[in-house]
C-alpha cells in the first residue's frame, strides 16, 4: 500500500536529539523527520503535552513553537507556528 504525501513541503529524514519545552516542564525527544513547516518526533510519553510548546534542537540552534497535529503511540507529528 502506497502512502500519499499530503504535506505542502516534504520532510527530510533526520535523527536528532531534541527537547520539548513548555511552561512548567519539558521532556527529551528524538526528531525523526523535519521540514520548514513541521516535524515527526518520538517521545517516551506523549501524554499530558500542552496544545502548543517549543521544539528545541540544540545541535542546529533551532527553537520553534509548534502544536501537535497527530499522535500514534510514542510518535507525534507537529506543525510549526
């Protein structure tokens, strides 16, 4: 079964250490793919995240406000604001 790409800009595969930061907390994550418009990240526990937060990728000096678009198990798709 072939997946249909619905994103305006395709994401590129990456493997980067990141962090999600929000008022009152934060958690480590792994960034699996990335585009100028969003990312797919893996989290140990995606439950309890706020409706928007900041994705930080220190190796690339990236700090982007984002919001969750979809969740599947430990994976989370986010759109940058």
